[in-house]
C-alpha cells in the first residue's frame, strides 16, 4: 500500500491556510492596544468594556465543536470561506462601530466567524497532507504562523494606532479574508462526509450553552469575583455538558462522536495538550507583572524580554518534525516536558530583589520544552480521527486548549492571589481602605504606596513585591508537578505511536474511506471523486 505525498499545490494551499490563523492571533493582541483609544471615543461602561474584550473568546469557545462538525457535513473549504466572508464583514462593522453596543455585537459576530476558521484550517491540513511526516511539518508551520502573529500583532497595531483611528486595528481582517476568498477556491480542495446525518440543533444548543457557562464562570473566578455567580455558572455548564454527552450516546449521528475518545492516541494526546496549556497562560500573566511591577521595567522593556521565550517556542516548532521522524512522538513530547519542568524549577528560584534573568531563562526552557508536544500532540489528535471526523477532532483540540487556558488562569491565578494575600505584611498605620486595596493585588499595593510617605511607601512596596514573588514561586512548583504528570501521560499513553518516518504499512491508509468525498476543485462544477 502506498500513500500520496503532498506536492506544490498542497504546500501553496498551506500558505493560504496560515493567513486566517495569522489574523486571529494578531486580532487578540491588537485589541489590547486599541482599548484606550476606543474607550475615549465610545465611552463604554466598565461592564461594556469587559464584554468588548471577552465576548470574542467566549463565542469562539462556545461554537468550536458545532463548527467543526458542521464542516464535516457541508465541506471544510465551504465553511472556511463562509467564515472568512463573515469575519471580514464583521471586521468592517467593528472598525466603524459608532457605539459600544454595536462594537460588542460586531465582536460577537467575529467570535462566531472565528470559530469556523480554526477547525476548518486544521482539518484541511489533515486531509491535504496524508503522509504523517509531511503533516507534522505542515502543522508545525501552521503553529509557527500563529505564534508569529502574536509577535507582530503589537508591532502592527502600534503602527496603525500611531497614524490612524482605533478602528484601523480591526480593518486588518478585511483584506486578509478577501485574499483567502480569492485564493481558497483555487488552491484548497474540498472535503466533506456525505454520509453524515442532519445537524442535531438540540445538541448544538447544549454544547454552546455548556461551553459559554463554564468558560464564563472560570473567567469570573480568575478575575477574583466572589459569591455564588461564578460557582453557579460553572455548575450549570457542567450539568449541561453531562446532558450533552448523554444525548450524544443516543443519537445515530451525534454532534460529537464520543468513540474518538476510545482511541488511545487521541485521548492521550488531547489530555497531555490540555495539561500543558493549563500552566502556560498563568505563568505568562504573572511573568509580565513581575517584569513591570517587581523588576521595574517599562512596558517596552518587558516586551523585549518576552522575545527570547518566543524565539524558543519557534525553534521548538521547527525542530519537532525532525525529532518525530527519528524517535517516537510520545517520547519526544515527554522529553520536552522534562525540559519544561527544569524551567519551572528555575522559576521557583526567582527572588524579589534579583530574578529577571532567572525568570526569562525559566520561561525559555518552558516554551522550548513544551513546543514539541504542542505540535506533535495536535498532529496526533487530528491524525487519530477518521478522515470524515477530522473537523470534529480539530474542534476538540481547539476546545480543550480554550478550556485549559481559562482553567489555568483561574487555578494558578487564584493560587498566586491566595499566597500574596497570606504573605503580605501591611505596614502599621495604613488606613483600612488603603490596606484592603494593597491586599487585593500587587498593582493595588503600588498605587497605595505612591500616595504614602517615603518610608511607608518603600516598606509597603518591598513587602508587596516579596509576597507577589512567593505567589509566583508557588505557581512554579505547582506547574512543575502538572508538567511532570503530562510528561508521564505522554510517555505512557503515546508510547505505541511510531516515528512519523517509520509508519508501518498497516497504519498507512492509501486514501480516504469511501464515505469521505474530496474534490481538488478549482471550481464549483468539478465532479466529486474519491481521494487517492
């Protein structure tokens, strides 16, 4: 049995698929820069500003599973192009929004459209690159594009906001999506599952509601909100998730095929990925605060110090495919995670007085060690699924990462905040309201210290920085444990997965199954034919 290798058409198509990924990652960082200007122009309330920031991510997380399955049914290229058109139109709407309410609505549309892009792109990569070694390289390049967007996003946004109004940051989406709409039909083949049944709207409603409620509650916990609302939201989300799973077991054509989890490679890679994503965002957030509020760097200086970790993750993405061709991917991922554990051990040695170099070195090791699993784990999740279910598998990969990131921020953010409050020694003589503000966050302590006499200010700042650093150390220790568990999980559950360059013949499908329809398609009238 032979396997068809990708040619120039597929690699050119990959470059097209990187475009929406690049845009999505740029869009996240650009908004943070645009907030001051749009706040001055639109005058949103505090609640409205939160929704402008959060609704995009909420709806992406909520609709990922639905859109991944929808792509399997109507065609991944078709869904990608529909989402691209919607994303471009919503970008223009957001750019010229005359009110906070309309901007929130535009951001909601961007979130729903964005949910169509990621699973469509990843499932198309899986279907275009049948050779496992080539597919690993393709996913590595795709993830490099995503990371590159996060790097150049602040630069592009800074230039636009320096010379134009805040809406120009959103207009980036229009030309990029227009290019995708032109090049997509020419370079991207169409894949769909013609044997899929109708879309179960009840399952769609349950999956969206479960994801939104759970993510909202977790984010509320992460922001420090107290009371019953976050707990009630998470409980409601979990209850809806249970109902969703039970319904899938009874349907002939479920929205989510639970049989995917019976595949050891799929569940092991997905679990390892989620554990790695769990620790990343919290450490990134705490590291940024340490650089500015403890080490005293300016935002520009702090941004420059983030470049070495970014370079490390890019290096990891590039070398991972080569390593996976020589060694079993599960062992490569596990070995990399042990490097990440060493990075967290370094983070646990950071001090309040001198620790910037140690902090950056620890982050470099974490990103360098975690990047192989991000590439190879994503590859295994998508590659383990039958071709007709690759959209669902891609959506599950993205959903697990969304939940992992939100849950990590909540758990590790709460741990750091708890240690900070327990360890902070507030100087005698501070008013009660000022002492409470200082106990809330390190930023609050810095603001209080700025209004106090010299000796009291210095004592409060020193105590707050020391308490914050202890919280960072506690998170590093907990993160090292989580990464060690992920390393064991990767080595044990994925040990049977062969190197990508030595895939045995029985694991090499000659083509897609009969149910899977693929059209190379330079136009809508080209007849469908089985892929070969």
